[in-house]
């Protein structure tokens, strides 16, 4: 039987009740909240899809808005809150309070960080690591030269130091992330070696969404896949994923996006959006409250404006495929699920 791991696409079946409701035209509440505490970031990544927004207007949720998001997530019935975003979440002054509140309310917590603030503030790393259930470091390189070339900042030592301190204090799953671009493909084995050395549980490797250089990114993905083929390291799971590029690197297996209500994304400006990849489709506001925002006409209109051909990739591709193929088109399969 295949291992049902954190990156297994068919984990979407755990949300079968919500997918079934969506297929029947209903509106479930989200299973997970993705919260962007701030869009400020110490790096300037070449592949960043949030750069234009950040350069136009640096934003940060107020302390009370961030804490309210945690309370609203628990009240909505979500099981997990994921703190990430177009900026660096460790830069938010209320992050520790938010994680502690989530723990008190019984919410699982996930954090995606570049670890740079942790490298400069070891005491912060100790606090954060003890509070999260899942932590992923966006390192994206295996050496200083590659790191500086793609992040365009000299934070290699701080990122490494922060990564090691967070590893020491993290009680839950701990991994390193690698957003694949042409410039870092050759450092993949050094990256994996760092992950093994610090005792990471997993590495997560995925291609960047970079339309202007798509052919180069695809070639880099082939190079990395070949380099990793057959590689097994005891204690270190290696996940190399391209499934989110379905519909861009091949034909989409569904005609319409219906899956976004299984999640909600809260941006640093306080507005909700339909998913992490369509932050332009906003609705409501955290100050307005989640329920009022979720059930608003603005939310329904935002979902109707989704056109899969305009999406950069699809984080919800498997859910969309299941809704269409298993719940709408195949009644027997629907009953079996």
C-alpha cells in the first residue's frame, strides 16, 4: 500500500465529505487556514510571485487581526492554521502569541519560513520551534553562491544558523524546501546533504512558477529528478513534486475549479482570497469576521471569476479532479468513497 504522506495527492480523500458537498453545489467551511502575517521579506527571490504586491505596498496584519484569525479559524471548524505568505512570518511581532493561542485552542500549526530572523534571534527560534507541529525552511540552495544568486541577499549564514536552531527546538515534523529554478539545480545534492546533516525529516522540492523561463524550469526539473532517482537516505524522506503544474505542463484533468472552499487564505492586508495562487481574487475582511466574509456575495463572485487557464498553477488540482471525476461523473465511485 502506498505511503499516505503529507505530500500524497490522494490525501484529498480525507476531505471527501467536503468534496461531496461541493459537488452538490454546497459551500463547506475550510479545513485549513493559510495566513500571511506580513508581506515584508529580507530576501528578494528571483522567482517570487509576490514581489509586485510587496513593492507596491508593504503590509502587515495588526497583532489583534492575527490573533483574531487564529480564533476565527478554530471557530470555523478548521483543523490547522498555516502561517506563511509572500513575506517572512517570523517578522511579525505577534507570531509567538498566535502560535501559543492556536495551541491553547487545539489547532494544529504549520509554519513556512526562510529562517533568517531565527539566525539573528536564537531566542525567537527556541520559542517558535517548541510551538509548531510542522515547520518547513525555504532554503532553496546547497551553497552560499547559489543562495545569494537566487535570493539576491547575503543571508546564507543566518539562514543556516536559524535552520539548525529551529531543528534543535522543533517538536513536530521538520523539513527543508527547495523551489527549483535553473540556477539552483546543480546544488540539489548539496542541499540534500545539508538536510541529512541537520536531521531533517524530509525535503520538499518543487518547480517555480516562472512563465518567462518555463522551458528552462522544466529542464531543470528533469535534471533534478534524474539526480535524485533511486536515492534513499534512512530517516530522510525526499518529495520531488510537479503535480501542482498540472494544467500548465500537461492538459488539466478537470474543466472547472470547485475546490477552493476546502481552504481559505488571509492576506497581510486583512482581506481573504480564494487560494494561495489567486491572491488577486479577494473578498471580505478579517475585521468583518470570517462567517460574514465567507457567506458574502463577494466570495461567491470571486469563486465564479476563477478561470483555470488564467491560474499560474493549481495547488488544488487533485481535489478538483476528484470532485469532477469521482463525485460528479461517477455515481458508483462516489458511493464507494
